[in-house]
């Protein structure tokens, strides 16, 4: 049954997913070209100097790309269920509704993990050829809150889209903006290091909000 569920979800997101992969790949390449441009003008020691003295990490262009990708995948996955009123049919498949909901969310989150992981591996692999391990870690830890924001945007968008009432969607939208703002309180490199475990736990917990919307839908909380 899980294979059938995952295949159904894949059919919905595949076009958006490939487009998102292209956008993320292009922005990742742009980050690498920024570094290459500095190396073409100066040298590796100058690159180190910029990172240490000016707090440059060269990947800041990605900070809003991750949540944009998460949002796009969520819309592709959940909007058809709402517009075509397929949610009720989906919930009546011969599998528990809770398992169905979290299987769909798990598929989307896993698909995002592939994209985000590939981006991090490319940037990390390239950086390791030029920088000390401590500076590579600095880049990766600076990126991590933005990656978590990508998953947060996905879970929050799923919550908003599956919420059955307009009033509930408005409230959820306001809360979603406030939650996402939390991932961008400080853009100073590694400023979230001490808060990362809490931020990761909050991100994972956001998946439960979609289940709450499903429960409200089952209870008939529609306008």
C-alpha cells in the first residue's frame, strides 16, 4: 500500500520537483561561481580572509530558495487534493487515516531531503577542496537553519492547504509567517548553533499540524 501511496504522490509533484531541482541546482552553481570569481581576482588566502573578517559564507543567496522549494512541493502535492475535492476519497482508502496523512508528508519531506542533501553535498565537497574543515563547517551550519526552513515551509503549507475553513486558513497563514520568521531572526554565520536542536525539533513537530487539519476536516469544520 505504501508503494501505491508514494507513486500517487510522485505523480502529483514530479513536474514541480524537477523544476525545483533545476532552480536549486542553478542557485547552487551561482554560489560556487561567486567563489570562483574571487579566486580568479585574488587567491585562496583572500577567500579565507573574507570569511573570517567579514563573515561572508557565499551561500546567502540560498536562504529563501529552500523555503520556496518546500512551498512549491507542498502546493503541488496538496492543492489538487483540495481543488478537486479528493481529500475525502484519499482518507477512505483501506489504510488508517493517520498513516495515510503522515505517509504523504513523509514522502514530501523525503523528496525535499534529496534536493537539500544534494545541494549541501555539492557545496560542502567543493568547499573542502579550498577551505579548512572549520570554515566548511561554518558554511554548513549557517545553511542548516535555512534548510530547516524549507521543511518548515512544506509542513506549514500542507497545514494551510488542508485546513477546511477559510477562517482557519487565515489563522494558519498568520502563524506560518510568524514561525518562518523564527528561522531568519539572525543572518550572522553560525548564530543558530546553540539553538539548532530546538529548531530541528520544532520543524519536525510542524508535521502534526496537517493531521490536525485532517481531524477538523473529518469533524466537518468547513465553511
